[in-house]
């Protein structure tokens, strides 16, 4: 499986994924997660191999053994990220080669059965910027702000400007006198 992050670089170990046994007939996971892993900095999601042995295959050549596993991302706590809700099912068929070895076929589908490439994509939530200009008493001149966004993974040319016209200045209320100590 793979991980991608829109609008900023992906970090090593940033997102968590779980692997479950899956029952295609009920459409539900079986038991708790059998593996939990994190993505690497290149977007790879690598689970430990699942071993099959002679006890895991059918005795009947025309009826091979079938296994299903579900992979999903676990939503983190970063409030700026929109976490992927995608789920992918790995359908594995294990064959006895009748020579002391096993082989398998693997197909990846979505829960509705559509063939899929297991790619989990996250995005950033929209943000906002608020700037407030406070004028000193008697000063209310036009203004311009230059806003430059800077940070890792952002292009160098992200700039914008905000400007405003003069607005009537209201005198600030007089502060309330502090009570005298007794």
C-alpha cells in the first residue's frame, strides 16, 4: 500500500495503518488488528509478510484456500489534516504446488468489490488568516500589509497583500478606575 499527502511533504512515520483479518461474507473485520505499521518518508506502507504453510491450503486442487485482509488508516490527532477513510481488501488465494511449495495470487479491491490500487491520500484542511490593524488615537491612515507564507514544503513565491481604507476612529472608552485598597 502507499501513502500520499497533498499540499505538503509526507513525513516518515507520520500516519498509522492497521491490517485485519476480513470476512467478505459479512463485510466486517474479524478480531483486532493483526499488524500496525507507519508509512515511510517515500509513502510506502509495508506490513510484515504473512506466512502460509501446508495447514493453510486446501486438500482439493480445484478448491484453493482463500484469505481476506483489510487495511485502513487510523485517523491521527493533527487538526490540520483530513485523514483518508479509504479501506482496501487484499484477497489472497493460496495454492499447493504439489512439490513441497506453495504459491499465491493476490487481488486488491475496495469494500464494494472494485479493483483498486491501495493508495491512501490525505489533504490539509483549509485555513484562514486574520489581520487586525489598531490605530493610535488621532491616526487613521490607509495601510497595506505584505503577507509572505514561509515554511517547509511551501514555494518561495507565496505572497499576497491586504489593504484598507481609512475608517472612522472611535475613541477608546476610558478605563474604569481601580478600586482603592482598604
